[in-house]
């Protein structure tokens, strides 16, 4: 009779531990999903604003390196950097694909980011 009671207690203990592990796993998955959804929403908002940060013909002009002055390039960099930091991102960029090649046309990664060893967290 003593063994039967100990067996039931062990079963109840194991059932409790498994239940706690299961609930914890589901809870952690929900937190991860919720965090990723929040990051996705922030990225979507950031991406929707990018076209307003650059002149309409900017991406076409970037294929010719001489068509964008250093002054314009610095203004764009400042806009991108401010936009990235306001959105809580270390780094934003844009690019175009022409003839199967990818051309990075704008980036918020600046000298300060290099000094701080910043990286792209979300792309």
C-alpha cells in the first residue's frame, strides 16, 4: 500500500513538472511570436517611410556615381540615420536589382556606427 501511494505521488509530481514545462514552452513561443510581430510592424512602418526620405529619381541616379553630390549624399545619410534611430534600428538600407545584380543605393550605416561596432539586427 505504501508503494502504491508513492507511485501515485511520483506520477502526480511528473504530471505537474510536464504541465509546467508545457505551459512555459507555449508562453515562451507566444512571447517570441509577439516580439517578432512587433519588430515586423516597426520594420513595415520604417519601410513605408523610406520613399519619402529620398528623391523620387534617387535610385535611378545612383547607378551613375557622379550624379549624386556629396552634399546630397550626406543629407540622405542624415535622414536615413535619424529615421533608423527613431525606429529603434541600428541600420536601414535600400537597393535596386538591375540585370540580375544588386546595387545598394542608400544606407544609414555611418562612421559612428562603424566606431560603435553596430550591426544590422533585423536584415
